[in-house]
């Protein structure tokens, strides 16, 4: 009888420990479910099912005389791993190291090659790359006679491909004048003016442009992770192996790993939550001035573009705050206006040219024809319109001085 009573107490205690441990997870998941995210609903249901199944299975094994000690281990692991993970998620905790960005985040960055100067570049096997490793039409170096070449420095808005349309328009303007136009695009998604400045120094002379078009701003005013772009260091520029890629993905998806990472790193690396942006306004100004000087000193005209958006009228997409590109929706609008104003001031004070796309596109009645849902990137029609405006601007302001 005493043996039976002791065994019964073991079952009761085990069930109580399992139920108590898993209940902590269920409560945290229930708290998170008030945000109505699908993850939390699935977590509540899943944990409820696991709890009932664990209690039932423990009883069945006990009746068959089997050991039920593994259920204590399950309860302990839940308290050590699942409960902290859910607690961090409920608190909306995230931490990313100094070599990470809003975009590309860890999930995307592992599919790029790390680069010591540019932070990342497209992998060489990517379709559509030209000889310098960027998307766009290829171009001959040295530049052949009779070619009017436009160099493009920019982010994903330029990488989308409007420079190729500019070529078409310019070649129409140049027909019969002994010139043909081509484009050298060094634009990459996620790039800021910091990378644009580096590219101007690396390739400005090599590409031999007749004009330079500069389009930055969006990535410059997104929140910085760990350090501003000018202070970032890529410790290992080698391509990621499968194991390292898996580790990066785990880090991106598990808050408990991010929490441990934050605890292990020095205080100097923890600056994400202070509202610091990738390229602060004064640095943005200096980057644009440096890009302008790089070419105007060689008598190569520079055209700065302000970045248009549909957000002023549509509103800011939820993902920009949810995914920590900005702390608040109003920050996105205020910063974007401010960074476009810096472009205007740099152009006015440096002798560069300005194509002020922001008010021009904002004046269109149907912005849905020009912008995709994020209000940042262009539809095909939007890219065509931007290309037409850039080509017409170059024709009116620059081609009159070009000689065959």
C-alpha cells in the first residue's frame, strides 16, 4: 500500500509540475494573443493540446508501470526555453547585431555575399548582373567613343530598373546626333548614401560617366542596428556556409538567442533602441556633398533626385513600425521630408542639379498607378514615368552641352 501511495504521489506531483510549467507558457501566449497575431493564437491552441496530451500520456505510462521522469525534464525545458521565449516575444523584444539592418535583415542577408566596404553585394550567380556585380545593362570599359554614359547611385528604387528606360528615351533624343546613351547602375537594395559614397570612390573614374544620377534617402533614415553605417564593421566577408546560414536564421527567429546575444556583447554595441538612424542627417549631408565633389571636380554634372512617396496621402504601412524600420509612423513621414530637404539644400549649395521628384509625383491624382503597396517602390508605370522625367531633365539641362 505504501509503495502504491508513493507511486500515486509521484504521478500527482509530475502532473502538477507539467501542468504548472505549461500553464506559464499558455498564459504568456494568451497575453500575446490580445495583439491578434496568428502566431499567438496557434501558440495558445498548440500549448493547450500539448498540455492535455502530456498529462494523459503520463497517466497512461504510469498505469503501465513505465517511468514518467521524462515529463519532469519536459517541464524544466519549457521553463528554461519556451517561457523566456514567449515572455520576450510578449514584450516585443528584438535585438540585432551591428552587422544587421532593417533590410536586409538576417533572413535576407545570408543570401548576399558580405563585403568589407559595401557590407553586402549580390552573389555572382545572380541573374542579370553586369561586370561590376550589380543589376542592370552591361557596359564597356573603357568607354567607347560616341557613348553618353549615365552613372546611377541609389537603392532599390533605382535597382528596380528605371535606368534602362532612361537609355531608351535618351537614345530617342540622341538619334541623328552621333551619340548613343548607356547606363552604369551601381544601385543595390538596402544601400544608403554611405555605400553610395564608397561606390563613387571605388568606381567613379573607372566607369567614365558623362553624368551622375544620385537617389538615396529611404535607407538612410531607417533605424540603425548596433551602429550607424559609418561605424559598422564586417568581421568576416566570406560567404556563409550552410551551418552559419542556419545559425543566422535561428538568431533571427528566436528571441531567447537574441537576448543572450545582447547580454554577451559589449555595451558599446547596444544602441538600437535609442532612435539612431543608419545615416544621421549631418552625415547624410556630408555624404551627398562628397559624392557631388567627386564628380563636379572632374566637370561631370551630378543630378540629385528627391525620393517621392505615396505615404503622405496613403499613410505609412504597418510593417515599417512592426519590423522596426522606425519607432512610429509619424517618424517615417517627418524624417523623409527632412532628408529630401537636405537633398535640395545640398544641390543648391554645391552647384549640382536637382530633379525634385517628391512634389512632382505627389501631384498625380492616382498614386496607385505609380507606387506599389509600400508607397516607396514604383510600379512599372511609375518606373517608366521616373525614367521619362530623368531623361527629359538630362536632355534639357545636359545634352545641349554634349558633343559627339
